[in-house]
């Protein structure tokens, strides 16, 4: 069975109503990364950081998978599919994808700020004073800027074994995640679906599909399943 790795960013969830980060109306236009998405921000103002991620969680719970998430799950009919996502939402899982690796964490989980392995399912807001079982404050289970990306080695291993790599809706600006595409074997078929993908000319033999995910991904999946 051929192995497909689908590497996604915020663009795959844009048509589900979740904002991207760097588009003109994106989240990083509204918020300052250093005030909400770093360990320093957490030390300085936990309430502000919690409010930012509580809002993200509420939006994710209201959103539904779109045609792109659903088409990606359909690839499992014929291929061994590994999704690697930078997204913190659970829309790939809800669309039916079985193997999903979250590089930047999951908003529907919280963890102890002291003990990294104490991880909980989290569908309600996290409030100051909400504690882990050992009595330490809960934080979102998110990888912040300046923190290690624990799943990076596993992700690179999958990309190295890919027969087909499909990249969807990511600006490829945030490392180490963005470097993953360079691990794809020379013989692999490579696609990117993103309305602004033209700038990625440093990746050899990349098939560029300059469309929104909801249109470009189902068309590509149809072609690959034929
Ligand atoms: P960005 O906001 O940087 O990029 C979003 C990409 O999606 C851009 O290339 C857009 O052109 C594209 N896009 C927008 N609408 C689309 C649509 N309907 N269909 C397809 N593509 C569309 O988001 P990411 O690349 O995911 O990390 O950002 C990477 C990381 O930066 C995030 O995981 C997050 C952020 O800071 C952390 O918070 C650690």
C-alpha cells in the first residue's frame, strides 16, 4: 500500500470558519504572539493567555470539518494515510482520519504546567486556579513559540517514507515544522494546495494547486483515488 503524508496548516480549516494566523485578517494581526503564545507570556499574564486559548477552544467546538478534511479522510480507502497537522483543532479526526499527528498540540487537551505527562481532555474553559491532580495550574496542551516540538522526529520519519506528500494551507513560515517538506524522498509525488502557494519554488517537482482547500483537495483526492 502506498503511503501518503498530508501536511496541513491553518488554511485547511479556514473554510470551517477558523481564522488563519498570517492572512490579512489572521489571528496574528489581532494578537501579539509574544503576549499570548510564549512561555514568557504565561509567566507574565496567565489570565490573558488562558483567555486567548479559551476563545480558540470555543470556536473549534462550534466548527465542523469541511470538504477538504473529509476528502483527506477518504484517501484511507486506497492508501496508508498519515496526517501531520500544525493545527490545534480536531477537525481531521472528526472527518474520520485515523492517524493524525499534532505538531503544535491540541486545544481540546490541557496539561499540568509542572508535569508534562499529566494531560487531560478539556472541553470547558481553563480558569486560573484549575489544577492538575498534583495541585499545579492547568495550561493548554499547546506548543508555544520557544518550546520544543516533541513530535518533530516522528513527523520527519513519516515524511521520509512518503510515496506522495500533500501540503495544504500553510505558509511554511514556522520552523521546525516548515522544514518537514524537505524530508520527502526525491521520487515522491509532491502537491501543495494553497491559493498563495506560488512562492514555494525552492521545493523541486512540486505540483502547485493554487486553489482553496475546499475545492483543490477534493479534486486532487478524486484524481488519486482513480
Ligand atoms: P498561516 O496563517 O501562516 O498560513 C495560512 C496559509 O493558509 C497561507 O499560506 C494561506 O494562503 C493559506 N490559506 C488561506 N485560506 C485558505 C484556504 N481556504 N484553503 C487553503 N489555504 C488557505 O498558518 P500556518 O502555516 O498553519 O503555530 O501557521 C503555522 C503556525 O504558525 C501555526 O501552527 C501556529 C502559528 O503561529 C503556533 O501557534 C505554534
